[in-house]
C-alpha cells in the first residue's frame, strides 16, 4: 500500500521567543521488508539559522533546527510518500514464556536493537508490582512469549478507557494504569511496564495511523493521528513483534513507523528549548491518504 502523509505541528507563544532550538523526529522511517520512504520533506514556516540532520542511538532520523531571531509562532510540516508492505500472519514460533529468560541470556550484543536495552526501567517507565501482577493474571500455564504479549495487550484494551482529556504528555504510567484511562502514549507505556515486569523486553514506537471514518460519513481532512504502539522481543527465532494495545491488534498496514526507543523520551516528535516567558499553545493535524 502506498500512502501520502501530510502532518503539521503548530506552536504559538504568549511572549515572543528570543531564540529556540528544536529536535524533530517526524519523518517516516525506512524499515527493510516492512516500510519504504519513497520521498519526503520536513520543513518549517520559519527559515532556521541552523539545520542539522543526524541519527540517534536507536537509528532514528532526526532534524535539529535552531532559530536565533525573535518569533511568536512556528510550524513544522512533513510531506512524505511511503510504501507499507503487507506482512504475513504472525506464526507463533516463540518459546514458552518461562524459557524466554534463557534465550535472552544468549544475546550478548549491546547493539541498538539488542533486547538487553529494553528490559530494565527507563526514564518514563518504572517497574511496578501492581502492573507486573496484572500482567501475570492474564497468563495461562505454558503460554508462549508471543501469546503473552497479545494477552496483556488485549486485557489493557478491555480494561482501560481511551480518554483524550484524561492525561498529559507527562502523566506517569502508574497513574494512568490506576485510573484505567489515557491515550495511546499511556496504553503503550503501561503495556511496556507490564511486559518488562514479567520478563519480556519491550519498547515504544511512534508513528502515524490511518483511521477510518464512521460508516456513511466522509473522511475528514486532518482526522488521522500521530500514534504510539509497543515492540516486544519474543525470543531468538521470533525476534521483535509489534502490538497496538489502544486498538487490540498486531501492527499492520495502517501503521507507519517514525521512531522507536525505550519509551516516549527516546522518540518525542518535537523537543526543544526556548528563550521566552509565558505560556504556549499547540495543535497538530495528520492526513494518511492511501494512493
């Protein structure tokens, strides 16, 4: 499937900023065998005084923009054409969950994609007994690692409520789990904590999601979304799989990956510093249009 993606993120500042520097992870990734970036541009409505392109530890493409002049608003825009390859149904070749630690011990690499980076607590995801206990309650005797990931994701989809106004970008996963509501970031962070608590290496993926309008209604411009889901390591033979707990589904052709890391801190679409005072407001729109 080919998609044209148009995404914009806009910021307005109560008091004009004297200078600013932003780090952007917004461009769809190239993922061999899964996703190909055919063409893409990342632009700003302000001309930056400095632009640097680089790659972070986990292989995510980043663009750093610096502004050394006064401004009271800024917009970042991505235009890209992406080919998303169809994936065959996932065969469960993963080991029983109780053997996963043995297979993990054979992985001696500390390369960026090594599961060793994704088992310990990370800046946004701490291990919590209540989430580990919840995950264990979803398991049956002899369950495989892949089936365990699916069972935990399905349970969170069942027990948590999607609520766009319930949390903020800084909400602790333990709080979202205790209140059983949140957005895709919260669903993903909670699932990561649950999986790590039962010994499954898990990480965070940011990207774009194509959505479908209600039956009988037209698709609205800008109605698609930036999204988040989970990667989990299910043994030496199966490797990494991706699951979307917000929608209770294995990640498929409607998910377009941008970046991956241990949690949101590693993949934030926009990070930055400003020399300013007062508040700010922001908004975003996303279109993922099949070609």
